């Protein structure tokens, strides 16, 4: 295998071919397959891969006004035949499977040119596809020749190491991110542009730079702070920059010097979020709010039911609108009546008031939990 060459903050060094310690937060220079072979088995929590698309472009592309389209014409995207591309795909996916932890996952992004071939290789090599995600581009490049539909999306494959493998999915974070709705498999982001698009002398540094928002969602969904994320086609370092912001450790593999230089500068400028912000994003959201009246109107408690405290010192009757009425004349919400009968400044009515069922007292919060289980997806 030889030695593994790494690039750290603009300088080179060598590393033994099987490092005792992972080269975290570093860019490894060279061929992705050779560099992955040098990494220990089951050492990576997640892989994000943006491999060559093998676009098979025939000649230059121009706009109707005659201006040149800066498309993907680089040598790294060219393969002689589909067979050569398939062999390359299977080789890097096999190494990715080896270095992934048993509970790790892989994300691969592509276009119609390659994603179906990649998907077949993913399944043939023992991965288990969890989802395919459609990234719908809010501002796609038009079809200048008017001969096809505008190509307005790319596809991502998300897969675990096998059908029975456990994996990380931060469901609550995704639901919170999506305004308390389940996150769907069609995502809309604009293509990379504006200040985020890296340019040198007015020209794009990388033709297929991905938007940071896309990686932000993926890392937030499928990793935890401190997890190790590998990007074997690192490019200008989107994965590394987002991983640094979110408190994940990263490794990138890249062979093009211009991309490495741009990635180093970009990642150095990325500011990590503080620990409290990370903890907030990763922790489960507090219980969805449920009004006591919802339990009444859905038949979990009938109007007229008598509620008591655990020692049966106080009681109150449930009314049709979800309010309570106590013999001492207190009327209002479960919290207000609870605090009034006790002469306390405040009261958590969910745990204070109990109902009788099967010869035992149970807090009305138990009914709230039953309702949530029955209604929350």
C-alpha cells in the first residue's frame, strides 16, 4: 500500500499505512481507494460521498447568447467506458463498507448519469438502502438547447451496512428542523451560489460545489457530536466545514491541489458552534403541547369525572370545556384550580390531579402520554 500522505494546514507529512490514531480533521492527498485502504476497519461513523458523475459530455456547452457554460469537463470526471466506471465505483464502495462502523451509514449523491449504477453496486455489496432523497434545486441551470426537461434535481442514497444494522437517525432533530412535521424525502435547496461559491480569478474553483445547507441537514440527521465523518471525494471541503461547525470530527480525501488549498482556507475560517447550541439541537424536543380539553373532547376523560390529589384531600369535577370546578368554588384550568385549592403560587395540574381506574389512582398525565402515543407519528 505504501505510505499515506496527508495535508495539514498547507504542509505535508507522512503517516504509517495503518495509523494507530485516525488522521482526524485532516485532508489526505491522493487516490481515494488507496487512502481508504490505509484506514482501520470499522473506524468511521458516516461517509458522505460525492463521486465523479461520469457525465459523458459531448463537447462544449453554450448559452443562447453565445456565452460559455462552466460545466464539468475536468479529467477526474471522465471514464473510458461504463465498465471502467462500475469497477471504480465497486472498489471505493467496498473500502467504504470495510471502514464503516457496524452502526454507520453512507450517503452517496449523484445525477441520472451515475446514481442508478451506484445504487446497484450499493445493493450488490451488502449495504441496505434506507432512503433515496431527492434534492430539488430551487434555481437549476436551464436546458439551453431546449431538447430535454430542465434537470432540476439530484438523488442521494442513504444506506446502512446491512438490513439488520442499527444506525443513527435523529428523528426529533429532523422534525424540529421541519417545523414539527416529519421530514420528507424531497428536499429543496438552491444550488451553491453567492458568497458561498468559491471562486478564483472570477472562475468557480469547483464545478459541482455542494451547498452547506445540504450537508448540514445530513450531518444533523445521521451523526452525533464527536462522530467521525469521512468524505472520500472532498473537493473544496463542504463536508469538513459543516462538520467543524457542528462539532463532528472529519477526514477528507482529495487529489487535486487547487481543491485542497481552497478547502484548507475554507475550513480554517469555519466557526464551530458552542457546546450549548449543539446540545440543544441534539436533545429531544420537549413534549408537544396538549390541552387538557383535547383529552375531554376525544373521550379520554368524560365530563363529570371527579379528579383528586394523591391523598384525596381535594377534588374537582371535569367540565365539558376541559375546565375544572371544585367544591370550594375554584374554577378554571387544571393548573389554576390545583394551585387555588392548595393555596400555592403555582401547580403542575398534570401530575397533581389523578383519576381512578381499575381501583387505583393514576395521574392525568398518563392519559396525555396515551394520547401522544396514539396520535404522534
